[in-house]
C-alpha cells in the first residue's frame, strides 16, 4: 500500500505509484440546471405568443393602424409655408382724406394731430371741433369713423395710427374720406414706428389652410 492511500481504502481506490484517480462531478446537478433554463425559456415564448394572440383578437392591431391616418391627417391639414392668400388691397395713406375733429375741452389737439398725420402721408380735410353728437362723448383715446364701404379699407389703415381706437361706420358714401375724432383720453398718436409695423401686419397675406382629407 502506498503512503498516499488513506487507511481502510483499497481495491479500486488504492493509490499506487504516482497516478491519482479522477473524481467526476455528479451529472444530476448539470441536467437539473439545463432543464430549469429550458423551462424558463419555454414559458417566456408561450407568454409572448399569448400576448400576440390577445392583440389580434382584441383589435390591438387595428388601433395601431387607426393611429396612422390621424397622424397623416394632421400633417396634411398643416398649411404649407408657401400657400398664401393674395395681399389685401388697401389704399395708401396718400389716397385717404382725414378730417381731424377734437371732442375734448383741450384746445390745439386737432391741429397738432393733423400736422403729424400729414407728415405720415395722409391727406388732411377738415380740422376743428367734433359735432354735438360726439363732443365730450368719446371716453377713449379716439374713434375712427367712415362709410361702410371703408370698413375694410380706409378705416383700418387710419386705425393703425391710433392703437385701440374703435372703427365705426356711418351713412356717408365716400370710401376714402374718414374722420379721426380725438377722445378725452388722447395723449398722442401711436409712434410712427409702431404705426408702420401695424400697417405692414395689416397688409401681410395670411396663410391659406389646406382642406383636410376625408376621414379626418
């Protein structure tokens, strides 16, 4: 018996010479681990397949399809940056005659305002006090008054010179002769810079919205 052989062991476990018996790990544990991994993978595949079937039978796929046209409709309904209407045909200030009328107890406002409007290119008509209909009865900064035919032309053009002034119409027939009635809260016309910007915005063409396709 070799000195390396434990006491009481002999036979096939007897160690002789310089060779040692190889001890193999039990194969049962390896098979258990492999079986467990395979079971988990199979359960995962079964669960995924079940979810796919549920989506098919409950209309999950149709929801995704329905979302497509909505997004497409939103895209088509967006106005094209290049699609614009024609610029508004508004009269130039030089073609508008303005009567400047003072409805306040303060003197000199009509003359001063008329001079400023003339510098800005408007033609000046009557300059003086407002009629009894409006004298001391215009509480704001002022009012722009003209014919119905001037509602979308001369009135808004003159209105750019006094921000916040209401535009009103009367029975006159001339579309190019309008009144600027100075109210009790008047201090000055809008600055020329602000008035010019308002006039540009007034004449700027607006985007034309494209029609939405059917089903949107």
